[in-house]
């Protein structure tokens, strides 16, 4: 089975927002979800198993006679899915001011199709991957133009906007806000500070999201081998034109996507220290990076030695402290209440999970402890195996999935995150990557 097909299934199936879930009892809904959770886990396992026979699978993928056709079809299908998602959003959230503009929707669809067709025919499709960025920009701009940020749908960017504006006024941002309902600032400083430029300019915060997604896609495409860029671009199209990423245009996830893409690209390009600096920013931005840092340190230690590992740890701790300490000093109670206290007794799982069954066996008061124990066992089993970037991306995928499925708060868009690591696994494990060992360090070089 094609790895790109499996990847597409993981991305689209994983991000499912289940309709009519409120019409079921909690137990019945979770009974429906349980087998689907294992289908999702098996699909990820299948993605990595497709490399078990490298001589057949990888060769067939590399030697694809018409990779440009596969990429064109992928872009067209995903753009069509994306425009359908725009229509679905209009129907779901019309009461929040979402409007459907047939003429502008036609511009998105026809514009994306026309650009993709032209780049497909132009110079043997060598520029076709850049149609991904153009299509993404058109779809996202439609959302910004016709879908207002409304607190009844999501308070995330509105809360970040309020915190950014308060910060620019010189006031403590870690207070309680009223964004449709009272809510504390729940985000780490590195996250909401990333949106301060938009607050300064007085523009929609989603422009930051759009820029970060475009830059992320550009970094990934630019960092691929020209020889195999078309094949790898299929995976980039699946990820960046993912209809769930389009559906959740009102969330903060593009910051984390950009950070992880930058970390990974810098690392595989042997720019280790810049990679560490970006990871420090990420640690101060999103808790999901905390569970990945031990894996990153394990790879650094294996490839560059203990001294470099210590440098990475010091850079991470220093950067983390520079972001957090000022706000801890100003308002330690407000900081801890917002970032940690808000979710202390919350249990909300709307998609694939194991958490519901964990709290049935134990109780919600122990779920964090159980989650930590699962992660510790995972580290014991895997840290010694993280010997190459490919292994890092593989185990980062599973670590993220484990962290999500055992959490007490699981939104469907969380499951977009494992696909980031899978995207880079493809880059170093299949096409255009040659490795050599220098001083016991495995170095990846990409053919251009």
C-alpha cells in the first residue's frame, strides 16, 4: 500500500469531528470511538510498517513513473475537499456571521485549479509543488474574509488577542477575561507573544497563522531534494491542504507547526544550535513540546555527545526561563491558575482516546499521574533507540499520540500534530537522503 495513501488516511481520519455525538450517551459514544481509536493507531503503525520491505516499497515509490500526476491529483482533490469544508463551515456557523460568497468561492476553486494545471504543464512540473502554497493562501484568505472570529465558536485567538493588547498596554496579561464566558489566559508566553505583531498592526490574528503555514510549507519544500521533490510534495499537500487544518482556521496550531518544521529542518541540515534555540521558544509556547524534548536530547546525545546534549539542555532551560520568569514574577498565582489550574478538574474528550476508560478504571484525579507513568515507560523503551533523525520522528509521532490519547482534554484538532513528525519521517527515511557516519555521528545529506 502506498505510504502517501496511508498518510492521507491518518491525517483525514485522525482529524475527524464526529457529527451527532451529543445525541449519544457518553458510554455509547465512547463504545463507538473505541474500535475507531484502534483503527487510527493501526493506520499509524501501517505507515511505519510500509518501510519493512525497503527493496519493494521504497523503490516503487521512488521510481514512480508519473509523480507529477499524483501530486496534481492530490492538490486538486484536497482543494476540492477544502472548498467543500468552507461550504460546510458556512452552514454550521451561519449564526456567527459566516457567509457564503459564491463568486469568491469560485475564485478559490478555479484559481487553484488553473494555477495547478499551468504549473503541471510548465517546465515538466518542476514548479508544481508551489501550487500547494498558492492554494493554501486562497483558501485561508477566504476564511479570514468571510468567517469572523466569534467567541461562541472558539475563544482561542480572541483570548490571545486580548492578552496581547493588555501586554502592549504594559499590564499583566495573566488575568481573567470575558470572552463569551469568563476564562483565564491558559497559554504559555511563547504562544501568545507570537501574535503580538498582529496586535501591534491591528490586523486579524489569522494572518499570522497564514504566514506561518506558508513559510512552513516553503521550508519543507525548499529543503527537499529536487530529484524527489514531487514525491515528497504529495505528503506536503496532504498535510498543509488538510481540510481539518482549514476547518480550524481560528486556532493557534500554526505556531506549533512552524516551530516543529523549523526545528526539524535545521536539525537535518546540521544547524544544531539554531535548532536548539527554536526548541527553547517551542518549550515556552506549547506543552506538547515538553514530551518531545527528551527524545530530541536523546538524539543529540547519540549523534553529538554529552557536551552537546548539555548545551541543548542549557539553551532550552535558558530560553524557557526568559519567556516565563517575567510573568511568574509579576503574577505567579495568575500564571499557575491560568496555565495549569484551569484544566485541573476538566475532562473533555470529543474524539479518539483511551482516557475515558482510564477514568472508569481509576478516577479523574489520577489521570495525570497515569499519563506521566505511561510516558516514563515509553521513554524507558525508546530513548536508547533514538539513534537517527528517522527514529526521532517515528518515536515523536508515537509519543505525541500517547500523550494525546491519555489526556483529560482531547480536541479533534490535536490529532493533526502527529502528522508533523510523520511528514519529516518521510523526508529522511525514503527519498533523497543519504547517510554517512563521521566520528560515530550519522549525518544526512540531501541530493539536489
